């Protein structure tokens, strides 16, 4: 484990961002600010650089909020499941297009090399979250 400030895009093949409340509160301010949220500057910089370098990026659970904010202007397709209110807030936050998705599946934006899955935005047990997360990892690795 190294600090984000020391991570170099040249040293990685792909990025996968876990979700959870920490992603919505610490990696970005969506949990507190809603559609007017900001992404942690060091993380935003790193993800934009990885994206520009053609590295695939996976976002799990609520982490797709970060994809919407950073890559919305490029019309990213993303999912947080089927919560219409949250989806609308994220589309307003940065743009892009929310795609409804079941807990067991992923939304793959091949053009932008971005993969998202709802995980615990929908899951009621770990096996449900695991199915979508495993598909996300597989899709990200296939694009790496």
C-alpha cells in the first residue's frame, strides 16, 4: 500500500475503485453535498491520467458517482443499480447516462473503458454483490 500521491499510472494495468460509504464521503463528497459534490483532487487527477493513458477503470457500488463526475462530459455510461433519485443526481452532477442494472450484472462502457456494478446499492447479501463484482473484475481485466 502506498499513498495516492506516490501512485504512478505507468506502474498499473487497470484501476478498480471499491464503493461503500467511504467512497461517497472520503473519496468524494457525494454523501454530504449531493449533486454539487467534488472528487478528492489527488484521486481525480490520477483517474483522469489513467483514463487518458487508456487504462480500464472499474467502479463498484456508489463509486460510479466518481465516474459520473469525472467522465460525464464524455458521456460515460454508468450504473448504481436502479435508484432513480440517485441516478438523476449523478447525471446532474457531471453528465453521462445512468443505465439501470441488476445486482448480478455490470454496465460496460467500452468506448471509455469504464465498468460499473451496483454491488451493495442493491445487494442484500454478499453472494449477490460478489456476482456483479466478479463480472466487473473480469471485464476490467479483459480490457487491460
